[in-house]
């Protein structure tokens, strides 16, 4: 039976059986792999500054906790009124069943630092107190508790220590429950382990706590569950931790060799453990931090030794061996860097990795795979025979650094070790919300939740942009996001709440109509064609809001329809006539035409406008605007409203590229473009109507809206008002410039108001570069370009593997974190059957998008 060397915990401080006190902090990791270059440099500088401020023998720790499927589902449904959301309750059960079949993990990061004694007498008193407690236990007596005065003194010491560190690396004191979890996790890797606390737990009753419950563990190196061991010691380099929860098989590796030089990218090996490995990996870095002025003494001594070596070859015509010259040059460079700043420190870094498996063989296979993965980058990991138990103990705060680790120490400066990028894991999504996807990172699946309504609650935008080529998964991801809005829109304690979506469906087979009808809630389909049953007359539609609103939408619509410039004589005449009609009861487009005709007796511009409007009114498609007998469209009732507009012709993007081509557009395209503007205005008004409801407007292939100043202005207004009115816009396109032209001021504002951004496969490197820049990344980065063009849902794969990788994308979430994830089709059978756009494809609920 093995005992852990911890005797007391209070707050974030723990007391050991050998007299030392340690303080622990939980570190907030930052996304690194897909972060902008400026963010990477800032993170490197922050870690370097923190390392230079540490003293003694700190310990950097990173662990992969299990994620409870029940906790994920609880986060999905905690704010939803399930009594009126039966489909969402059924979805929760389906998600629970599916997640139970996955290996769900996360990553959590820690800093542990021994608290120095105030004086030699203080150190002796601490050792004596610990020995006294141990002796009492051996006699079967109750050991004296750590006094309240001692607890408060050490807690205050930990607070002062943290106050002296730079603030670039965010952290908070660990809780007692979190410290206990670290030890429980170490014993039960690969088993059903305790769930990671979030730090909000109340302090345990009494003054601190002991860890008696964690001491019942048997640690056996190279031993199977039946007690047998292989004859060859090199074939049993693993550790078995036996407890009441079962046998945990773990394999420990020590970093034995590193490259001679460090550069970024390429040296972030600790960060790669979270991004480039197919199974969870825990790691610890035990450091010995030596001030530069003390380390310089050793460096100068080494320089003298190297010069003496070179002098031995003074009489040799060939001179000293190249290795001696290279070592001398390296030492000189090291000395120069060490003395370049008074804050510089020398770090002796000892790094240990831990992997585990369901059996001893699986644990050893994972260890061998991990060592092989890093071998090509000149990182060598060793599994010392007979050292597995010591390496396991090295990963526990409070344990002394084992002798076996000292043999693998790497001598580095602060920046060199910082280039390993510790505490740079990746997280995505919201703390609660619908299951939107799974993050593609090391260690199994990491659920990504999406709470679309979170943005307005936190004074931020909730809008989303989806970019990708045809068949990359863009439209499916948009539908999954819309499903989340509709399915979880009715909130507990808010009877007037609901989720709403207004969708513009331009597809020939009306795929959005089919999808909306499969979603929870009621659906209203409005077809805009020759047989339209409702009116979009802007004067009838918006007169009830305010005359100014009606005038603005009417004039913008007619500007697009008639090619009128606002400040030309025709534009002025139009504005005056609109104002006059709105001052009378029951304004309409017919009455506007009559008003312009009446004014035309003495105004040539008004007469020309009246003739144009009369000509338009005679077209069959124009009835949706000019027929006074049609009822005005009413979108207040349904949860989802779909405008089916495949009968409208729109100009191609190339035709909108110049004024010359716009002037020669066919009438059907001109009318279609203008009517689409009205539809967008109706969609905007619908979702902004009630603050109790969270609504989204969905514009797939949104170039038709943003290609005109009027449409871009409408979208900008929608995005600005969305935060205040509890609404958002979901935009989809192939080109980032369709979301908002990068070379225009208004387009830049539109981009800045869309926090959620998803980039799917783009085989065009030009469009891929634009998409990366839209995410905030380097658009010319060859590695990122290769990822987007060839490694997001690749198309040149066998059908089964291609289906498994469908829906991969780069996602920038509300917090600005960028990571790689795979969008999941909702675990709802009806929605899964209706969500795909690929001809002849049968969807399976819960598969990747």
C-alpha cells in the first residue's frame, strides 16, 4: 500500500509529510495552433515573463480530465423549458446515448510552486511539525492539525507571491476540491475518474482537509492484474495503479534529448501534445530556476574549460575538432544571452509525459507511438526501466523531484523553454447550448456547444458567417445552427420566449423549406412568384412602423428597381412623392404611381418615373408589390418563416461588377434584386420585433444582399440592432468578400460585427487565403493554406472515410478562439433526413455534417 506525501490542504495550499508547503493555481490556457501570429508572439512573451519571475522549483502541470456525457447534456438543457420543448428533451437523451460511446476528454493546466520558508528556523519548524504528525500516525494517535494561524500565514504568502507575477498568464488559486481531483486523476487514469470541479465549490467544512480517501492505492511497476510480470524488464515499462476503482495501466516517458536550436513554429512540443496526438497525454515540467547572475559563474567556468580543450590542440596542424569549436561558439552565445538582461534566468527543465490504456499493452503501444511521433523532430523520450514509479510521483504536486528525472534535465534560458508553449491547449464553444460539433484535438472528442443567444446577453453580437466551397458542409452547418435556435428557444421562467428564424430560400428544390418543416415549431412558407398570395408593398408594409421607415425602405427599393440616383432630379422627385403619399391614409405603390403621374404635368422627372412604375406594374412578377388586393405579408405567428424565391432571377456576381453591366441587366433580374431587398427588410423587421424572442435571419449565398449599398446598409443595421433587440444574422457564402467587402469601410464594419466565423474547405488557394484573413489568420501562411485546401473534409478519400470527416472546419467562437472542429448533424431523425443538400444522399442522425 502506497501513501501520498500530503497531510493537509487548505485553500490552494497543501502541506507535505516532509515539511514543505506548496501552492497551486489553475491556469487559463489560450488557443495557439490557429491563433494569429501577433497572438502567438504575445503568448510567448507572457510565458517568458512569468518564467523569469518564478523562483525555486516550480512545477507546470497539464492534465486531461474525462468529460461526463451527463454534464454535457445538462449544459445543453439547463436553461430550456423542457415541458414545452419535447423534441429538445428527446434530443438530450439521444445525445447522451451517442456521447456515451465516445472518449470525451478535455485539458486543464496548473502551476504548483513550493512556498519558501521565511527563515531557517521556520524551515526547521515545518520539518519538525511534519515529522511529529507522521510519528503520531505510526503510533495510531491523532496527529496535531495544522493551526489556523499557520494556514492563514501560508495562504497570505501564496497571495503575495501571485501578486508579484506579471498578469499576462491568467490564473486563479486552485480550490481544495481541484487539488484532490489532481491526485484522484493520477490514480485513476483510464478508469471512471472523479469529474473535474470548476473551482466554484465552497471550501470544505472545517480548517482544510486530509486525503485519507486517496491513500488506498497499490503501485506496481511492470505488474499485470494477476501479479505476473514479463521476464524481460524492457517489455514491462509501465505502471499499474490498483485501487477500489480498478487497475489503471499507465506508461511514463521522460524527455531525454531536445534539438540544439529552437525556432517557432516547430518547437512548441508541449502544445503539440494537445493538437497532434490521437489520444490524451498528461505532462509535467519540473523546473529549477536559477538567477542569471548565479548561472553565469558556471557558464564562465565552462568557457575556460573549452578554451583549455582547444589549447590542447595548439600544436596540431588540423586544429581542434569541430565539436570543440561548436561547443565554444554555443557557450559564448549562451553567455551573451544570459547576461543580456538582469531578469534573465537559467532553467533546468525536467519533462515527463503520461499515457494510459485499457491494458498494459495498450499503454505501452501509446507510449511507443508518442515517442515515434516526436522522434522526427529531434525530441527523444525515454522510458527508463525501473523508473516508472518515480516518474509517476514526479507528476504529483508536493512530491520531491525524483533522482531519475535529474538525469534528464535540459539546461535552457527562459525564452527557450517558453517556446515549448506550455498551457496552450485549445478550447472552443460556449459553456452551455446545443451540441454543435466536436473539436478536433488530441485525446478523443471534445464537445463544442453553441448558445446562439449568448451574445446579446453579454452585450455582444450573435451573428455567424459560414464560408466554404460547394459541398464542403457550409449549408449543413448553417442548418445545424438554425436548428439549435429553434429547438432550444423556449427558456425556463420566460413564457414569452422562443427561437425564431426567417430564411431566404433560393434553392430550386426548396431545401430550406424542407428543412424548416422538419424542425421543431410551426413553419410559414411564403412563395414569391407569379402566383404570390401576399403583398410586399413597402408603403403598406412599413407605414405602421413610422413614415420615415416606410419612406427609407420604399426609396431604397425603387432606387434598385428603377436605377434612380438619390440626388438626381428623379431621385428628388421620387422622395417628394413618397413623402406626400405617406401623409395620406392607406399609402400604396399604386397611389405613389398616381401621385407621380399627377405631378408629371409640370415635372418631367416625375412623369418619367410614373411611366416606369406603370410599366413595372404590368409585369406578372410585380404583382407581389403593386397588387393592392393582396394581403400584406404577416410573419408574426410562425417560429420559422421561409421565403421561397426560386422564381426570382438575380444578376450574376460578374454582372454586378461594373455600372456598365448593371445598366444592361434584364428586367427580371432588376426586379428580382429589388424584391430580394424588400424580403431582407421584412426579415429584419420580423426578428427585431420582440426582445423576448431570439431571432435569426438566414441569408445563404448572401452576395445578392451585400452587392448593393442599400443591401449592405440594411445588413449593417441588422447587425448593429441585433445586440439590443436579441437577434442575429447567419450569413453563408463562398467568398469572404461577399460577407463584407474588405476594401470598403462599411464592409469592414460588417465584418467586425460578426464574431462567430466558420471556414470550410476551399480548394482555391485565393479564396482560402481570403477566408483565413477573415478569421484573423495569416492568409498567405502555406501551412494554413494547405490545411484549408487539402485537409478539411478531403474529397479524395474512400467513401466511408470521407463521410466520417465531413463537416470539418476552422471555427472562431464568440471569445475569439480559433480551433479545428467537425460540425455534427443534430441527433434528430426528422432533421437528419432533411438537412443534406447532396443529391441522393441519406443522412444519418448524429453523423458529421
